[in-house]
């Protein structure tokens, strides 16, 4: 159980375009979802926390108008990178917390974004 | 906020030997710790966790030790295998979103 999926697994887009990444909890209800970004040879850095039905909370330094997060249901959160630039190229990983468990976070397989 | 750090960015171990990966954390309020394994191009994979009311927890071939006095966490892997080669991260929570350490790359020499 506790499977989190992401789609797409890889995406290449041109500079200036927007790209949407989906994160789904497959067998549990995720009241809270998290988005992390990981640059090569670095650790995972938290970008934002989203609770179903409310606005996301962004970490310091993360532009909320650039990284749009929507958590419209208990099983789906989306991250839209707007007006993407090459420096946005990274590995984006989502994580979900089961509503009944305070600590456990289940991670998706990640999405590799390359902006050309 | 405070962050979790790691000693030794790389670790090379002979196949069959035991591996010890260390982690120093700075947030004394953290009460939940996890070790993750990450292979290239994949998401983090849960290995083992421990709560702050414990100082040791064992899993299959893995043991996590927690020393709250010096804010230190370690992961021990017994009889290390080639499939254990990956980057290992510790993470902490209280129960805020998990904060990850820098990571240690474990290379297993056959």
C-alpha cells in the first residue's frame, strides 16, 4: 500500500512554456502533499506544502506565481511550472501524507524536467 | 529553518562488510527520523524510521541508532551487497514536512 505516482516521469519543454506535473496517491487519501526539488548531486529541498482544498504554503525563496500548486482532491496534486527557464531544469518529487498518520510521507518516483 | 547535515559525502565498502552511514541533526525539537535510499533517477525509498523515544531500531539487515544527547543518527547496513549502492539520506520531522540531509553516496566494491 501507500503508493504515490507521478506523471510524466520525464518532460522536455521549451523556454517560456508551462508544464504541469501530476502527483497521485493511489491507495490512500492524502490530506497533505509536498513538492520537493532536487538538483544534480544535491539533496531534496522542500518547495511547498499543500492541503486539500486550501492554498499551498511555499518555502522561503520559492516563487508562488511561478510554481503553481493545486490540491483539488484527496488523491491529486499538481505542480505547474510557468514560463519555464533552463534554470528550472531539475528533478521534481512529490510526497503525500496519509490523513490518519501524522509523520509518514510517501514519495513518488519523481519527474525529470528539462527546459531547453 | 534548521537543517539536517551528514558526515562523509562518499563511502566505499567491500561487498559483505558492514556499512555505517552517519547523520548529524540540529533541530532538537525533531522527534521522528527516517533513512531513505535513492537510486539514480528515482524517488526516495523508505528504509527505516525511528521515533525520539527510542535509541535503536532494527530492520532486515539495517539498524538505526539515535543519540539525542549529541543529535546524531546512524544507519548500519549488515553484509553490504552491490544492490545497496545508492545515495542515502536521513530526514527529520516534528511532524513538520521532512527535512533532508545532504546525502552520502555508498559504493559497494565487489
